[in-house]
C-alpha cells in the first residue's frame, strides 16, 4: 500500500461508509487477492517475491478491516489521517513540530491504547493462568 493510500481507498469505500459496507468491500477484495494468488499458482510456480507480495496485500486488507471495523480504532485512525473534516488525507509532513518553540510546561506521557486482537488477549490470559 502506498503511504498516500488510506484504508478507505484500499478497500474502495467512502470515509463515512457504514461497517456493513466496509465488511463487504473487505471480503470482496480479500477474495480477489486469494483468487489471483490461486490463478498464479495454477498457471506457474510463482516466485517468492510474488508470494510475499500477495501475503503482504492480504495483511494490509486485514489491517484495514481490523482498524475500520472497530469504532474506537477507526476514530483514532480518522483523526490521524484526516484534517479539519475536509475528507482530504493529511499527506504533508509535519514541519511545524521542528520549528516550535520549546515550552516550560510539563509534557504528559500518552500511551497508545489500541486494543490487541482477541487471539492475543486469549494467549495472554492462558499464559498468566
């Protein structure tokens, strides 16, 4: 995925698309990628690069689905990617951060609160128990 491509663009949906539409688009795109990979394998022995690229494409689709299907993660993603409600992706580098004057005010540490996948939580519980 290009760094300028959003998860919405990857799945071919609008940024205000409902979850059901995102799910359908994800499933259709994933089926297309898997069908392409199967055709490639049936017609000739694909190179390791081709196999890696198809796996990477599947992983990007899964990540897009995981983020956009979770309301909290989707909101964080939207805040990170989109600026001032215009629907335009923020692809400009943040140059203001380098030019900002240092402040004497204390800075609070902020932890990223992305929710781990259910399998990761189950594994953590069984390891602890």
